[in-house]
């Protein structure tokens, strides 16, 4: 018995045993399918599911054989269930472009099987989620394909555009793959190109490789890059397990023969005749001698590689000038295509022909036009911009339907972004700022095809002032300490504002300098430049050997206006001694009763004139603010043996920042010595509800039938003062469908996890995902004191006396316990009434652990409650002494659509070009409800429809929706990319179709292609042109 039949016999016997339940009675797992992913059937179910599997050829006949030219189709038939069922397919050999399918009304589900690259026999399995499966045998055989070229076709030989090249020249190498009947092989395949010189080290020739096969043809460009003489070329491909190859040869002339070098094609995109675009392109070559010098008075011949549509040359030959340059002009034809120019010098005596080839010149049927306007933030046309009034350049492109890139430039002003893509209205825009130079300038918008438009922009002087203080003093900088000890630090700050006192909020850099900071070596340092934030810029000054008065100058150029301010710091000589700031630990503490650490240790070091530590020195401490009752544990301390001295800052009841000043009192022999700490932040550190943000990167991944898709999910939180909560705050996650990482810990207020596509998958394809963290409720701080007060703030929280009880996003302040809202009705259906169906199994996040849902309690659950006259929380707040919690689960959720791959069409709306009986309408059969698009000659009608997945939900993010018409012309956008969306139901798409000059009939085909490569023909709509 031959080996292949022995293998087939063994496979058939094993399949028979599996189908009969052979073995110990357990149902084995299908190949390559983890058993723990299979849902086990309900032992109490009385319904018996059966599944069978057959392999058929393209004519529907049963077969066991598949080749690269004869693919097959796997058809699974499911009985015992009336509803649509997902069938998963797998194979041990060959390729399955799609691995899942849904049964139709006849209980059948099918997928294609391709040959792949390995020959032999294998097993194909079709499996249900409930565990039932069926198998069949597939044999992958060698195909009858050939690789070659020419007409007539010559197998094993590749075609080359130039058999002999000058040094540095290029040529195209191409092959055709076809079957024994001469039919091109159209399945995907990669073709490899190589030569002896391209594989040398270093390489002396180059190929574009690999090349994707398109309609049976693969073409690569060969570049001579040092190769001399014959260079054997090998072209290979593996198709359906069959190794194909073809050979060719290119002879590269030595450099001493001379060469022709392609220089330019200007422009490299031209229009077809009558398009309104430029219809000619000037092509330039340069003739070189053996030493690389230009050659004059040399005759060069030109030829086109195609004359499609009547493409022609202005001249077939030319003589090189003194720079060795020679040129010709390509005249476009009537068809959109691409063309190259071949240049050659005829063979003379022992010198062979020298050739070269230009780059590709595109001939387009488009005729874009562009205009440019300068507008303000409201879209009104304006003539000028200033630092306080920036503008926007808006380019409008007409004459082309596709999005195009527009490049912007301006000889004055600043463009933070210089390119943009046109939107559906053909408009692209970028911001233009004033910059630092005044005057009038030209702004230009340019398309890649060379079309330009321009407008005048005037950059004017802004009315900005630099200064400090309240009231504001122009040209004066503020310093936190006018006198410093040696090595001490102080803050220098300025404010930029307009003539009305409004902060200047545009981006700007502010420079800080002093006399000592500019010495070499520097004897002082300043942070510079500093970016302006909300009109303020602050720099830290540190004395590093400077003594006496150190003049400080602050400068900035805003919108062409030079601004400046001055100040001075007096630095005491080192002989007096110094105080150096060492540390503040921690740098974030909580306000009173917030539950965080409420104290921070601030350390300074006392130094003598030689920078040695000074012990037993009395140091005084002071705060720069006592807002909310901030205090120091001690206002005086004595330095230890290391010169260290410290005090402790106790937080108050208000969120703020604070610094500590350390000083040594003045004596008869020395002035006062001072230094200042860095900023210490006082806040709650507890996340609150209205700052909780929870979002996925994709709302509609292709989950239905694809296990393992991963979607990153992100959380951002802040406390009641919108500062990040303490690092390490835990966030927990729950999901209705799929799976999600259990928790993450925040760093700087954020953390991320992954959502995974897997079972369970809700029947409607919509999964609610919930994130919770222990935090506090939000409230409206009407009086701005940072506390939840009785009266108006309590009314606003509860929604009484004219208030609605909701935050700026329309969400309630007062919260009940969190739960996973399966049916999206905002009610916990197991215990609340009036809800929608589908929420009976919703999962409770039981904060108090009593096993029941607790609704909102009418109290503020948080740490920022104002105290009454008895120093107790007022009646509107949760009071721990009464067993009421000051914290709860803050939460946020979203719905992720576990989208299916098959597109389904519905709600088709057909609008004929006119209705029969209307004035001027030549149609006698036009009826918008007859299912056919009827259009008059050269008139237009439209079709739109709603597309959804199999569950009437959004298709997967990134799905491509395409419309194609076999007659007429689609005059609107004909393809769309599906956005990230979880809106219930599908999405409507449509096109307009224009009739031709003669009556015709055809179809409009609507198709979807998902990111996993699943293609669906959604609808086919008849078109009749009358």
C-alpha cells in the first residue's frame, strides 16, 4: 500500500472512532483548541445538537483535494437548534482565511480553505461552543503553476527591460505566474528577486524584494550599484507548496564606458488631456564620463515604456549641453496611468549601447484647485494676527474627492503644525501665531501636485505688559527674599498681562539672568528659559559665591514686542554664614481629617564661612501662609552636630501650597540670614467621583468569534481639588462579558489594564465594563472655601430648593452602591423596580458587605465636611460616630461592543433621479420603493442603508465599507472607515450614482472588510439607467 493511502486509511479510522465516541467516553478537544475554552453542554438539556462537515470544490462537489489553483470550501451543517450558531473551524494543514462562521437559515456555516505552503494530508475540524464537533480529511497537493514571461509564454525565464545597463542604471525585472491553461494566478503570494551582485558583501546591486503578486504579475526594479559584467538574476516563489523559479541576466557596463544618470521629472504628476492640470512633464538626464565628469555634445535617444492613451514625447533625441544635461518633454494622453522615459546612447564600435530610465511619472484625471483664507477663532475673515489674537489658515480644495495633504508656510509668524489633511468639506486648517517679528507676510498653501494659493498676513504688536504685584507694577519682577545667605535660594517671578489685566495665555518663553549668573564661572544660577503658564513665569535663584547686590533682568519677546522687568537680590558674604535648604518629606500631605499623613518634615543646614556645618545655632522658622490653620510644630530649633535643623509643618483645613523660611536674627556684627524651602503641597489625596475618567482605546473590537483580541483600558483620577490622588491608589475592574485585569495601582493619578476578547460573550454583543475605587462624593463648592457647607451647598448636593443635584456632566452628586449595569438602564434590577429586561443577573459591588443594594443615603460621604458650632460634622454629612461611612466606591463604566465580523444591511433608502409623473421627468418606471435605483441619462440618484453586525450593533473599529457600481459613476465618497463607537444599532452609509450617456443596467454592490480580513457582500442593488 502506498504511504499516502496508508496515511488516509489511518485518518479515516481515527475519524470513525471519534465520531462513534471511541475511547473512555470523553469527547476529545478539536486540534489546536484549548479544552478550557470550550463551554460544556448542560447535562439537563433535552436538545441534541448534531454537526457534520464536508469539503467541496468551487462547483459544490465533495472532494478531499485542495491545491493553490483549486481552493476548497468547508461546509458545516448543524441540526437540533433553530437559532443562528457560531461554528469554529481549525485545520492541521492548509490555510483558513476566516476561522468562524454563523449558521444560516438552513443550519449551514462555511469558510474557504486554501493550500498554504505545505503538501500532505491533514484533519479539518468544525466545532460548536457547546463542544460538539465533526472532522474530515483534506489533502494538499501540488498545483500546476508555472513562472515565466513573454508572449508566447516561456516558462522559467524572467523578462528584463534592458539587458545591458550603464553603471548606476536601472531596469525592471518581471515574471508571470499562470496555470497550465494560461490563466493568471490571482491568489496572494510573495515573489523574491535576487542576483549574484545583490547578494555580495558589500552589495553591488539592489532589488525591490519581496514583491506582492498582483493579477499574476510581479515586477521589481534592478539598480546597478557597482556591479560590472553579467549579473545572473533568480526569481523565486512558493505557491501552494510548489517551488517556482525563473532566471534572467543583466550585463552592467564598466564605469569607464560612461553612463546616463536620471536627474528629474518636473512635475512628476500631470493631468490627462483636457483635465485642466498641467499636461507636460520635463524629464532631464545627465551624461557622465568614466571619471564622473559631464559629457557635452552627446546624442541621447528617448523612448516611452508605454503610449497608453496617446502619451508622446516632444522629441525622440537631444544633444547634451556643456553641463552634460539633456532633456525631453512627456505629453499626457487621454487615460490615467503612469509612464517612464528610457534614455539610451547608441552603440559605437566596441562601446555598447548605454541606457538609463527615469522615475515614474503619474498621469492623473484630477484637476484640484486650492484657495486660502485667514480667519479668527470664530471663522471670521481677518487681515492680521497678534500675540493675543492668533489666527487660523484655512485651505479649501475643490476638484478632487479624496482627502489630500496640504502643506502650509508663512514668511512671518509661527505655524506650530505645517501640514493638514482635508476633511469631508475639502478644508484643511492650521493655527498661525504671531511669532517674534512684526510686519506683513505671505502665507501659502501647497498641494503635493504643485497647486498653490496664498494670502497676506499682517503680524501686529500685542498690548502685553510684564511686571508683578497687586496692584500690578510694570517692569518690576517680584522676589521672595530680597536678602539671601550664601548658597541660599529665592524665587523670582513675573506676570504677563494685557492692558485689561487679563493673563497672557499663549505659549511664550521667559528668560531670567543676573550679573552673577553670567560670570565665568557663574556665581549664581537661575532656571531659564521658563515656559509661561497662565501668564506667570517663576524661576529659582541660587547664590553660588555671589556677594552683595545682584541685579536681575527678566525678558521675553511676545508677538514682536520686547518685554522686560528687573529686580535685585542682596547676597550676604560667606563670612556671615549661611542656611541651606536640604529637604521636605513628604512633599504632599493631606488636609485635616482627610486620612492621609498630615505632617511633613522640613530640614535646613547651617554652614560657616568655609561651608562647614555649624552646631548649636538657633534658627527661627516661619510659614509664608497660614491659610486654613497651617502651623509649625516649633518656630525655633537648635542645629545639631551636623548643622542640621528641622521643623514639622502641620496641615490645615484648606488645600494650598506652602514654603518654610529659616532665619538667623541680625546681630550688631551681622545682618539677618535667611533661606527658603521648596513648595509643600497640601490636598486631600482622595479621589472623588466627578474626576473619575475610564475609557478604552477601542469601543468596538472584533471580538465575536475571535478569542484573544486585547484592548488597552485607561483610568485617570484626581481629588476634590483636581490634584492627583496619592500614588498606589487601587482601582478594581469588573466586566459583564469577556475578561479584564483585576486591578491596577495609580501613579500620578493614572493606571491602565487590558480587556480581553473571550467567553462569556453577551447575546446582544454589548458588555458593560465597570471600574471602582474607594473615594468620596463630589459637591458644588459654591463659596470656594474647599468645604462642604450646610445651606446652599447641601441643597445643591441633594437637588432641592431650585438645584438639580447633578454635577456639570449631569451626573448625581449623591450615590448609591456601584453595580455592573448589564442592560444599561441605570438601575440595579435585582432589587430596584421599573427597569428594563436583561438586568436580572446584574452584579453588585457591595461596599458595606450586607448583601443588599444600598441606594443614595442623602448624606455627603467625604472628608471635606464643614464643622458645626460644636466642632462636629453638620447634619448633611456622614458622621463616623453614628456608623456612617465617609467613603464609598466611586465608579465609572462604559459599554464595549464585542463586534461581529459579518456585515448586515437594513433600512435601505433608494432615491431615484426623479419620480415618474413629476414635471420634466422622463422616467416612466421610477418608484423609490421598487428596490431598483432608476436614473436618467447623466442624472443622479442615491442609495443609503444601515449596516450593522449580526447582533444589530456596530461593526468592528477599522472595518472598511465600500460601494462599487458596475454602471454609472459614484460621484460621492465610495469607501468609509468604521469609527470607534458603542452607539446601539448600526450606522448609515450612502452614495450618489450618476447615469451614463447611454441606457444601461447593472448593480451597486455594498461590501464590508473587517480588520481580521472577513469580507461580506452586504447588499446588491439593481441600477437601471434610462
